[in-house]
């Protein structure tokens, strides 16, 4: 599980949510390791403590009204109860005024306290989505990640096999680059991986003989894409290294690769002089789309072959009769 700091969350969402950091400025390095944003009404009331460590707590109108209607000592007790666990941060929604006791508790516990004019449901929706993306389990792969025919395609293969050159040709054919050399993949849902480009490599493609190219500057904004779900893997392999007996020419058995527990369809394309790999990648993606629609060319061919063999056998049987 990845983690980010509260300061990073504030930096990334402050404009969208109009956040103001009003207390607990020394707690910016608190880690966020959970993608859950909670609204702890019961934690404030004190009957049950539903406050979870390393999570962002949102206080809406109901919670603030409850605090205001308490006596000073009861309000202090409720606030102490709220901060009794290791909170990552607290957000007061709806532009509510923050009681002095809440500000003091945030400063004392070094817990960042933010305010926002946004309504609490909106805050929870945006923060939950952001944290789900930011702290998702991740893994990095050496290769080129692209959008081809609307599919997220990871091009893999040993060094110097021509992945970046293939990516360049695909870009000239209208497809889009996500990441060259290194791609990060995040488990953003139980069955979904999202590929992203490390910030340092954004927009750049290294091609032997040409050096580092700025794809956005060369081909325009539409030639690059910041993120894309991973749908398909293309493994490039030198033809001479593949054992002919192991090549499945009919592709009877579908190949796949598991990444972070998610099964991703895969195809191995032999690389040899004279082969147009860019066209093969495009066709491999189109064929995968057909298979997802239930159209399997190999099965259709085998069914046709079976029918023809049966027809010939029936003719032969009639001829003997």
C-alpha cells in the first residue's frame, strides 16, 4: 500500500475544494495510508468511536451544530474524544466557523485542520476519489505504455528490442503515449489497474539515434495522455530466440499475465527484420476487442474446418455405399 502526506493532499486538492489550513500546521507530514474518508458523528457524540487512524475526518453541519449546542465542558469532552486516536487530518465543511477549542486541539495534537466552503458530501466524494488513486497499491514496469485503439497497451521486451521505436511509429499513426521507459500501475479497483507516467518522464520518449524527444511539442497535446487503464500486454521477443515447437500459431490457448492480482490479456509478437510491428500491434488490439465481444477468429476457423471434415467424411461414406 502506497502512502502520501497530508501536506501533499492539501497541495493537490486545495484549489478544487477551496481548502484553508487553519490549525495543526506541524502535522503536514502525517501519512495517509487508507482511502477512506469518514464523517464521525458517533465519534463526536461519544457512544462509539468510529474514528480510524490515518484517515481524513469531515465535520459537516450536523456535527458542528451538535458541538455548538453543548456546554463548554461537554464540547471539550466531545472534541477530546474526536482527537483521541491518531487522526491524519480534519476538514470542517460548509464554511462553518471553527470553535476555539477545536483549533487548540488541532494545534496541541499537531493534527492539520482545514476548512472549506464546500458541502460535506462533495468533500467526501472528492477526497475519497483522490485518496483511492493516490494511496493505491502499485508496481512499476520497464516498458512503454500507450493508448492504442482506445486500449491501454503495455509494450514489454528486453532492452534494445525496439520498444521506443515502435512507440514512435504508433504515435505517428495517431495513437497516444502515456509513459516511456518506466510505467507505474496502481490498483484503483479490485479488477482495474491504472497506468501513469512518473512525473520526471512526462511527455518524453527516448529513441536510440535521436535522443530524447518531447512528444507533446513534436506531435501536439493529443499525442500524449497522463493516465490510462491497463487492458492489454504486448510482449516483444526476438524471433530467433523463440523455439518453433513452442509457438502457438493458432493461438488456441489465450495468454495472460497477473499484475497485482489482476489478470491482463497478453500476446507475444516475434520481432524480425521486415515485420511491421506497429501494424501487428494494432491488429492484436483489434482482435482482442473482437474477442471481448465474443468473436474468436481461431474458434471460427476450427469450427469451419470441423464442418468441412465432417462433410467430406459423409461424402466418402455415401461413395462407399
